[in-house]
């Protein structure tokens, strides 16, 4: 684990009902970590609830999406001199018990992605959504030096080099905060590893059950992938030639 | 009223309208120049319609009006793409500013809290 205090960054948009529990659970498992809630233009009491619980709160004036919220968190980490940042969702789907493994994984990698795909996982996807995930995973794994089985996971940690990079460049497009950011990291020579995590779901009947929605997801995922791959090529030409 | 006159009047009206927007500072110069140029070309050809017909015939377009439609759609597409580009860039800039404001506000709150303690 990198020396110094880690920062647990929680992007939150109208999560007043779950944010309190997430903060207290994070504090229970990581008592030494600083907690930052990036309030992404919430109209409910997310920000005040988080502030009352003693978390640092950065409030964006309007909703900018997870990508923008995370870049804000990386800027905060960089300026505050934090050497490690872990992203945790505000809806409670990520288990803070996994935080320790995400942080120790940074000893040998710049980014550690919590993967939902492992033998003990309860996570299941099917249909076009699965094809999209396999496509994204295969493409990113080929670019990386080790496999990335779950590139769309938002439960991940970043070390000092990744913080430095993401503070200046973090994509805000659809899937940019997950897939796009990994491709930028790989291109910049950062090492990505993964560790198994548990994820909870608060609702059954996920939108992935809807075929049309899944097809749309596949389309947007492919577009996002093509865009990041082309972006990478362009930059390679500019930087190395 | 001859069609040429209608076209010429329309061009002049657009000219005056754009100029007025520019004068009031509502329209930025770079956009004003673009529209003034388009209005100017339209005015020119409404005064000399024969010239446009000759150009069309020279290019092998049998119906000059088709060339007109083709050119106007090309120009409009280019203008719209340019707008999409600037819109995307401005969106990225606004988002960047929002992030910076959020960080500054947090820092400011923290500073004033510290000052209260002293």
C-alpha cells in the first residue's frame, strides 16, 4: 500500500438514503482514510448528510456525470497530496470490506480494478450486455500486460501515477469513466491489475433484462471502444514519432 | 415582382439583420462574418443571375437550381458540424469550470471554518 493517507472518493448524485451508510461502513473498514463525497449536482440532502458525517464534500454546481465527478476527485487528490484514491459508489453496491485489497494491490500496480467475475461471484449478465462486456474486456486485455476481466467496474483504486494522469485527463463521455480511463492509463504506460470484489444490487429486474436497452448498451459500448482506440492511435503518433 | 428582386431584397434584409445583431453585440464577429459572406454571395447572384446559370452549365449541371440546392446544403452541413464542434468544446470547458468552482468552494469553506476556530 502506498505510504500516506488514502482518499476514498464517493461520486454521488441524489443518494441521500444510502450515502450515510456507505460513509460509516467505509470509516469502519478504513478508519485512517480521508473520505471525499463528490456531490454531482444533487437536489436532495446528499451533500449535507455527508458533511454531517464528517466527510469532505465537493459540490458540483450541476450534474456532470460520473466522469466529471471523478476528475474532480482526482484533482482533489492531486492537490491534497494523496498517494492513493479508491472510487466507491454511493448507492451501496460496493462492499467496503474489499477496500483493503484494492489498496494493497497498488503495491504492484498503478490501478487495481475490482472485478465482479470470479468463481465466488454472484454477479451474472447475459445477452447483448454480456457480449459488450466481453468485447470491451478482450480489447483492453490485449492492450494491457495482464487481463482485465471487468473493465466497466467502478470499484477501483489508483496510485500516485494514476492520480497524476487522471487529474489532467479523465474522459467524461459515456463509459469514459470506466473503459476510456483504463485505455488512457494503458497508453500512458500504467500497469493495471485486478482483484475480485463483491457487489450488491439494491434492485432486482435490472434494465439489462430489456433487450432494446441491452442492444443500445452494446452499440454505445462499441462506439466508446472505437473512439478510445482511435484516440490512442492518434496520440501515439503525436507523442512517439 | 420579379424573382430576382425578391432574392435581392431577402439578401439585403439578412445583411441588415446580421449587421444589427453584430452592432448590438449579440453576435460574435466570427459568426457574423460567415453569415454576411453568405448573404453577400446570395445578393451578388440575385443581381447577376445569368452568371450563376453559366457557372452551372460550365460545371455540367443541366438545371442551375440543382447546383444552388447542392451548394446551400453543403454550406449548411459544414456550418452545423462547426457548431457541434464548438458546442462540444464549450461543454467540456463549462464542465471543467464547474469542477474548479466545486473544488474552490470546498477549500473556501474549509478556510473559513479554520478562521472561525482561531
